[in-house]
């Protein structure tokens, strides 16, 4: 069971570490809206990672069939969400460029935390690589578990959650540090680059989905 927990932890870290659109969005959210929204966004991402890990462990074959049948549609849905998020991020930061260049000492937590959770959870859930990642490691997980059952499934998924939440919260902390140390103009430039990268990834996912 310890091996299963350790493998789940390593899988969660490995999934979270690559700096992709969700990581960029998390850092930008913390920089623009404060620590509380960063924490909630990180929690939402880790919860979805946990859920996928649990589902793949319990019903991997069914998920595989589902993704084979609906993978293109999921890709397009995920691309649409990322495109919307990227566009909002880009517009918000371009507007910030027109404001006086000053350094804020204290981040402000504004907006609905539940909406932040929903946005991050939805974007993570509709990001096809997340599900495909867990399907790829399913055979190794099955070999380590030595069988089926709820206990091994929750142990593995719990390890994934721990690994994911530690890294995601570290990204949120990095976003908070950048907010405290940088000026509005620097944050706007970083945010604009992040928004553009999210839009580019959305277009790439949509192209792959249409050509699948």
C-alpha cells in the first residue's frame, strides 16, 4: 500500500509540474485576485486530479472506451473553455497596461471563490491530457495494487491529490510573491504573455480535435 501511495504522489507531482496553461492561469489568478483565489484554484485542480485518478483506477476500461468515442468532442469543449479564459486574461492585462505603473503591497481577494473553483475545476476536467495521462499509467497502478477494491483506489488517488496540491499551492505562492514584488506594468506584461499562450494552446487543441 505504501508503494501505491508513493506512486500516486509521484504521478500527481509529474502531472502538475509541467508549466502548461492551467499553471499559467493559476499564477495569473493569484497575481490579479489574491492568495485566496490562488488557493481555491489550486484546490480545484487537485480535486479533479484526484477524481480522475480514482475513476481510472476503478473503471479504466470504460473511461478508455468513452474517450475513444468522445475524445474529439472533449478536446473541442476544452479548447473553447481555454480560449475564453485566455481571451479574458489577455484583455484584462492589456487594460492593466493603461493604468498607472505602481507597486501594490497587499493583494486584494475579489470576486466569488466558488466561481474561481468552478472555472478551474471545469477547465481541468475538460483538458483531455489529464485523463489520458492517468489511462497511460493505469497498467502500472493495477500491478502495484495487486487487485481491485476501494481501499487501493483511494490510497492511489490520495497520493495523487497530495502530490498535485503541494505543487499547485506552490504555484499560487509564487504568484503571490510576484504580485508583491512587481509593479502593475510587469504583472500586466506577464499576464498578457500568459493569456496569449493559453489562446495558442486552445487553438492547438482544437486543431488536433478536428483532425482526429
